[in-house]
C-alpha cells in the first residue's frame, strides 16, 4: 500500500496527515503554538519552535506505523502564506518570522508605491500591496534592522523552512512565491525590476518550482529525528489556500468556489487566466501548476475573532459550546452586526488601521447574540468577496465549506443562507493536509496529474446544506448595514489607531 504524508504549517498549529492512495486517512497528528505580539502591530513566530512541533507530529505518526514507514512514498507541504523567514549562509534563522497578519510595514507600502509607481506595481504583481507580505516585511527589516538584513543569505516562506529542515534544500514554489507580492504573477518569476529598484540582491530569492516538483529527499538527520525513511522523496508543496483547493478537488474554473474559515477566512476559486479585480480588492496568485491561477479575498480575522470572543470576552470552553449557544439566537442576531477587523483589514479594503465593531448593541442583547453576530460577521465579510467575484463576470452554482468552520452546522447554514448557494462539505476535515498529500502523490508519479489524483483521493459528504428562504431577508438587511460600517467609521479608525498600543 502506498502512503503519502501531507504537512500543513498553519498559523496556530501544525497538522500532519498520512493517507493511502485512495485518500483514506491512516493517521493524523497536530500540535498547537502561538503568535508572538510584542505590540498591537507586530505578529511573529519562532520557526525553530514550529519545526520542533512539526517533528513531534511526524514522530507520533511514525511511532504508530512501525515497519510501515517504508510504505511512505512521498511527503509534501501546505503552509501559511506571505510570511518572511530569513536564514544566514549556515542556514540558521536570523530572527523570528514576520507573518501574514503583521501590520508594522504600512509606511513601506507607501514607499513601494512612491518608488515604483502604484500603477506599475500592480501591473507586475496583479495585486494591491499591504503590510504582512514578504516584500513589505523585508523592506521594514532593511530599514529598521540593518544588522539582520546584512546577514541574509536567503528569504523563504514558513513551510519552506520546514522542508529545508527535512531535506536540506532551499527553494520555494510558484504559489507561495507569488503571494510574497515580490513576484511577476503573469510571467511566473521573481519581479527582478522591483528588486533592482530597492537595491535587493537577486540571490536573496530562492529558485521557484511547480508544487509537485521534487525538492529533495529526507536526509540522515531528519530520518534520525523523525523515524522517516532516509531517501523518502520530498515534494515542494504550496501555499495553504492552494493546497486546500486541491484537497477539496478544486482544480479548474468549473470547480465550485471555496468558503474557508480558519484563523483567517476567505472565498477563493481557481482560474485558467491571470484575471484580477480592477479595483484590487482581492488577490490573484499563481496556482500549483504554471498557467493556472487562483483568486482569493481574505479577511485577516476569521476563526481568530471567534477565538478572541471565546478566550478574552465570554471565557467559554469550546467552539462547539459557542456554536450551540449561537444557535439559540435568531438569524440576524436581533440587529446586532459585527465588523471583524480586529487585526486591520486586507480585503475588500486594504487598511491596517481598521478596527472591530459591535454595532446595534441594546439591553436586549446577550451572550448568544454576541456569539452569533461574530459568526455572521465573518460570513458577511466573505460575502463581500463573493460579490466582487460575481461582479467580475465569474459565477458558481455551489460552494464548498472548508477549514474549521466546516465542522459547525451553524456556520454551514449561515454560509448557505448568506451566499444563497448550496454548500457541500469535504469528507476529510484536513483539506490543506490532504491537498499536500495529493501533491506528494502526483509528484512521485502515483497519479499522472491532479485531476486523476483528486478523482481517486477526494470525496464529498452526502450532506448538502441548502439556503433557507425564511432567512434571506434578515441577512440581506444585515449585509446592507455591514457594508456601510467601514466607510462610516473610516475617519474614526484613523484617529483611534493612535490610542491603541
């Protein structure tokens, strides 16, 4: 039996999945870790700690397999996107990774537009720029930590560092590279024009490959530390949004759109053209293969907003408990609307100064209304991306729910009602891990392409969640209020940001 390992380097945890060639889960393991926030604008992570947690998940799986580790034919990766990891010539980390939800580099964003020209920049990358992307974080380091910048041998993305620990080769893939916003998205190569304008040596940026390319093989040190077989093929993998698409069987324009709720949340779809929003409210990145792209509108706080409510405000024990509580409140939360900009906003507005709002609070509201309104606010934010996609002339008949949100019946019904589309659910909860495992299967030749692999390894549940007509009017009213909250409070956000530490 051929086995394939998919490792997902997330923002709050690492998950490692072992599957056979039919997509059946053989084993899964995960470990949690935190984001370091030295102040309100910073978001960093210790990649040494993340490697240690990753190693623990692999060890847990290999310990349970015994001699069956010989059956593992390939390993690949899914990873949180955009973050900056820097190593010196010895491959040693220079500092903590600056990750996607970091907001320190707003001034560097303006500098890029001043030097390059906003129009020219967007022509190259097909994206708007903001804090939290590798380019702006690297410029921040160049200006504020010159001693660290001078040590850099290579920059990479978080999952690339984990792969480097396993096979000793530094490189990245097109999907993650394009999400650095230091990339020519149409042409599929680093934007050397930008590097030259900012005095960055071309050698800082690693070679790029398709996600199913072979990066190397498990080396002696990794084999000793994890129990994996030395020489096991290691495949490049890709950004978590792309791997999640593959894990849901989304590999063409005809595939459904994905509504994903993890730490962040997004609506995304695959496309065979480098399409982009003319107002740059959503992102266009490269897919797992050349000549494929994907569209994504991401909100920085998805499940993170629910976690904040659970831990900091309501002090509840579990998300299941919160979901059950939310189900006791009526759709529309009795007029309470939540704007989930607790870490600023990236899509549809690019504003690190945006903040969260509970709007419409009255004495009649309680814990159930607050919980439901946070959940609804997450979906209403995703609805804005959904509408941008439709305004651009692309459509879908169905949605696939993905991420942790797909485990909540309340979330699923909200998605069906707010998007007004039937919602399907993948049979495997760990879609990003499965996408990485599928990539390993394609990369090692088990299947000749993603279409064939997904046909064999991806299954949807029989359960389909349909929109409820009786909820439509309430959610249309909520969405109308939600859309106006940001613009109405824009100036207050700018003034109030100076008071937040």
